[in-house]
C-alpha cells in the first residue's frame, strides 16, 4: 500500500534538488559586484522609507481564517463523494444537513461584512 | 519495492522534469508569439527559426546574471521561496496521468505517469496547491519591500479563496465517477462520455479558479504592474526570478492537464465512440497508448492556448471584484452544483 507513494516522495526530493542546484549554479556563474544602491530595496527610485513589515489590513487574516474553516469542511465531503452511490438516500440527507449548517455560517460571515472589500 | 523499480521511477521523474522544462520554454515562446499576433506585432523571430531558441537563450542569460539580494531582505527565506514554488510545481507532475502503460518490466507496467495507482491523487493535487501558497507568501514577506509584501499578501489571499471553489467543483466529478484516482476517472469517462457534458458548471468554475490559482490575467492582481511593479517577484533577479517564472508556467500546464483529465476525458480521443474497436486495435496496445498520449498532450496544449488567449484579451479585475467573485458567486454556485448533482444521481439510481 505504502509503496504507491514512493514515486511521489521521489518527485518531491527531485523538485527540491532541482531548485536548490539551479540557485547554487547561478550564484557560481553570475558576477558579484554589489554597490550600496544596488542592494537597496526598490521603491520607484526613492530612498526606501522604513521597513515594509508594518501593519497591514486585517482582512487578509480574516480570509485566511475562513479558508481554514471552509477547507476542513470541504475535505469532509471527499470521502462522502467517493462512497455516494453506496450511501444512497441516508448519506445524501446527512450531507444536505451538514451543508445547511455550513451555509448558515457562510451567510453569517457575509452579513457581518467580513468579506466586504472597500 | 526493489532497486529496478526505484531506478525506473527516478528515470521517469527525470523525464517528467525535462518535459516540464521544455514545455515551459515553448509556453513562454507561445505566450510571446500569441501576444504579438493579438497586438499586431511580430514577436521574437531572431534566435533560431521563428524564434524557436529564444527561451533557451533567455535561460542562459538568466544563469549568467548577478543574483541581487536586497540588504534589507531575509537571505535564507529569500532563497527558500523559489525552491518551494518550483518543488511544488514539479511534484504535481508526478500524479498527472500523462499516458497509459507503455512498457512492462518484471511484470510491472510503466508509463509516463509516475503514480497511476495512487488512490488519493486528487487530494494530493489540492494539498500541493495549498503548499504553493507558502512559496508566494514567503517570497513577498522575505523581500522586505512594500510592493513585494502587498503582492505576496494579495496572491496568498486570492489563491486560498479560489481554492475553496476549486475543491468544491471537483466534488461534482468525484460524485459521478466515485473515485479519487485519476486513471479510474479517465476510464469512467472513456466508458460513459466526458464529464464536461454532465458537469458543465463545475468545468466553468474549475477553469475560472485555475486562472486565479495560477495568478493569470484577468486575475493577475499580485503582479499588477501599474500599482505593484512586479508583485512578489519585485526583488528577485537572476535564476531565482527564473525559478519563480518557471513555476508559474509549470503550474499553468499542470492545471491544464488536470482540467483535461477531470472534465475533457483525459486521453480519450472522441467522446461516446470506442476508438480502439473502430481502429481494430487492442485498447492497451502500444500504438493505442501512444495515440492516447498525443491526444492528452494536445488537449492540455489547447487549454494552455486558451489561458494565453484570455490573458491578452481581458482587462484585469479590481481586488474587491475578485474577492466578491470568489466568495459570493463561485462558492454558492459550486455548493448548488453538488446538491443538484446529488439529487440527479439519486433519482437515476
């Protein structure tokens, strides 16, 4: 059973090796003449003002949190979908109830204005 | 698993990586040529006949360029981000069923697909696209530039938002085929007709989300040039930039191939017709498998062309429009699609 995953592991390893070796090779081949101006952060030709790691909109956190909530619920649907024909009417009703719960949470999120981008 | 099998798997992996590199090179050329035609220009036509060697010249140039890391950037994560991006893009290629079994060694059949018996192939693809967000978000954060950070944040939020609808649209296909194994999904479509006829809405949703996942126009907000310069790769140069770019094109081909697998019948040449019987060939014989491989690559290439076509035809969305489309239109639509598919399947049984 586990051996079907070996190709996948091999591919992950090859991907990492490919990426790392290309970066190392380019570092070896390319010139290295650094000046202060070249190493400064790009800011449309101006002197960079402060660090970029300041506060940013909380909306991005909200989107990430809602993604985690909804994504976990979507993952629940995969085993159900695979076995759908065997589960029949019972499985379908159970999933509809689950989806109604999911959808009411979704409507709450929308009504609260968590997804309003303006 | 013995040594021979392991060596064959490694050889397959090497072939797939090479395939991806060459495909990406010609996709970049196709992108430049198609955009040139659409904008009434000639496009690259100096390096090689018809610009055929342009991309290879570009790669050599990238190798010889200085790798500039801004002094304010976090050096380790700045280098790690492109590695994550490219590793994820390459890994997805392992589960895509590029062809049926081509050769048999020691009683085990091998084709261009590395993991054809993997039961959770579809879930793996979704998992890998989630990991891909790390590459983009890290690239944006580690550069310590305002443009990069904004581009990385936007891109991460966009990718995770559209992943929900992508996952939900696939469930319609899984309901019909009853499997997460990509080869079984293709075999089901060969026998019963392509999924695009039964799941047209899911196909449209998947296509739109695939555009958003690969950060292609009209969803290329992360690198909206007029406002964000280059988005998360503003501070990248040399081969690190090259790897991010390569990952982008690799993902485009991968999502086209997945679309062909899930909705367009995979390697089945014509829907509702048994080609093997028509041509008088055994369905698992070598010529038939080669025809099927050609058909699969042709379908993926056509979808890549549509991606390019859309990029050079449509204007960019605004960020609030993008988020509204993802959360308020595509998500309820894909939930409705699952419910309707479930009801119809119950009624048919």
